[in-house]
C-alpha cells in the first residue's frame, strides 16, 4: 500500500507573499508516489541519496538536457505523464566514476527505485509524487544530503494556507479538483520478465504479426488457457528491431541481429555498434548511459548509420514518409511511389486529416499496406498479472 505523507523538507512553511494571506503557517498537502500507469496533475519531488538506481523509463525521452541542473531534470520529468522521477548524478560523481565530469539524469519508471549504498559515484534519487488537490502552487527550496554535502534544489509544491494551524482559521475549505488517474497497463509475466499487453504481447495473431519483420508470431498460453501472441517465429528471436539516433535496425542481443541477417538472406552474422566499439559510432547515444553496445545484422538487411527516418501510418497506408528522399532511402531498390490526392498512384483520393497532400512509400523491401494496415493500440484487459507457461510457432503469410 502506498503511503500518503507530507514531505519532511517543507511540511510547514511561512506564507508572507501570497495575495490576501497574512504571515501565517501553511501546510503542504499530502502526496502519493506517482502511479505506475502514469497520471496527470500537480506533482512534487522528494530527494534521497539512498535511492541509487531505477528501471529506465520506457519509452525513454528522445531528447534530454545536456549537463542538466536538478531543476531542468524536474521540468523534463514533469512534462512526461509516465515519468516517475529520475536519478541525478552530479558533475562530481560523474568525474569520480571516470566519466565526462558533466551532470546527467536517468529518467525512471514510476515506483521502480532501488535502495543502494551511497558513494562518491552514485546518483541521487528524486521520486515524483502526486497531489490529490492543490490550493496554492509554488516553488520551495529543498536540500538533499549526499556524498558531497548538500545539494540545493527548488521543487514545485502544493500548500494549504491558514487552515487549522492558526486561531483565525481564515478562509473556507475549497473543494479539490477531480483527478482521473490512468488505469495501470495490463501486464503478463514470462520467465520472470514482465511484458505489457498491447505493446510487447498481443491478444491476436494479426497484431503481433504486424510488428514482426517477417510477419511471423509465436503463441504463448497462460495457466488458465488464455492465449497471447508475440512478434517473431520463436521467443529466442522475438526481439524486434528499433531505431535510435538515426541508426536502424538495432537489436539488444547479437542472437536477434544474427537471425535478422539469416531471415533476410544473409550469412547470419552481426556486428557491434556504439561509442566503445571498433566503429566508434555514434560518439554518444542519446539514451542513457550513452555508451551501451547494440547489434546490427552484417547483411540481409538495409542498414542506416545515422540517416534513418521513422515511417508512419495514415488511413491504413503504411509505411509512409513525408519526403520522397526518405522513402527512397528506405527502399531496397532506391525508388518510391506517391500516394494521396494528385499522386502518381491516384489513391487514396482523400486523407481523413483533411489535408490535400502527397505522401511517399518505398517501392520494395517492405510489406506495403494500402488501406489495410492495423495500428497497434492499447487493448482493454481485466487480468493485470498473468504467468505465461508455454510457447508455439505460428507463422503468418505476408506479401512484399
């Protein structure tokens, strides 16, 4: 059960500058840890040097402040509904661990912080918290003790002025705004690993196949007989390619990259990519820690080394690009077709966006959808924790 509490750094403060308020004590309203499923509302942060690590936010923000202050990290996290806080590494701690000597923040999934032993190289955990209501919104100073002394930070806060703490008891209680919190995303467990339904695993074979590079999916069943589907022919090679900083296709494991090579008609080899590899590309990833190693197939797939543009879907057409050059770059033969009102193909005759624009699609090398693409959406689910116990291969047939 979550504990509702007032942050000890500023539970009671002196209000002198608020309009219509006398110099009386104000009480900070109680708050809860940020919900796992994300939320929207007034937030604040508590800092603890003993919280040294966390589970990285997924999806991770594409752009983060360079050498940020703690206040800049707070501002970024507060703009993301799913951000549960961050671990802030000061410039001194960064230098002590042999890094660049620049501060950085790792943004975290809600309620995922792990307690560790504070040292000269560890960061400071800033936990995001949610208020039920807010009478007065302002910024308060906060001091967080750490290995190098005290870190002074300014955080947002919600206060209740002049209520129950003074004889005057001025003002009548104000009804708090209704807060609608997002329902936690349904998840299943396989071998101790948690998967999100509608993102990692799916209730239909078609949705899983749409995310698979070769249109194949494999089935998993719960102990109660409920079937789920995951992209890929088997669980060992189910990892799907992803793009980062213009590099594509990237894989977390060498086995998945090797399978991508074999699947594309290559020799089943893969190579490392990252700042610490032989290629030294890129100089730094925008995803923390910035020096990690990923894998790419050596052949059998078209490689993008910093020039990849993410395609999008519209009205069942996929993959689409705004620019012809991007579509040609993604095409196996370097050519592209146009779609939309006044295009070469002549279809569709209109877009539901209301815009009369021409979009482009690679001519070869990709499965193409002309009005039949089914986008992946979050599926409603009643079971929030299910253990998957078996797998089976279920290939799909697709045409290029």
